């Protein structure tokens, strides 16, 4: 199962993707689905087993436009 981490800031989505890549965690960047209520945003999709790592990276990098992590 995959998790999705939507961002209001496109730049911050890219920062999370790079940080996950540095941890050797596969991820992809997608347009944020409209049902999450964010227009013009990007989301990072990754395997759910890395959710805690993603949360840690979001916190460490100060990615304040994060809307959380969803299944």
C-alpha cells in the first residue's frame, strides 16, 4: 500500500522527494488529487512502511506546507 504526502508548496514537495531519495526510498511526485482539497499542489507518493521516515524528514527539513500523510 502507498501513502501520499500532499504539499501546498511545490518546492517543499520536491525537497521531501530529494530527502527520501537520499535515504534510498523510492518515491514519485504526482499532482495532488482534488479530493484532498489542494489546487496546484504536488504530492509525494511512497511505500507506507516509510511513513515514519517521511514524517521525520518533514519535521527535520521544516516543510511547513505539508498537509500530512494519507493512505
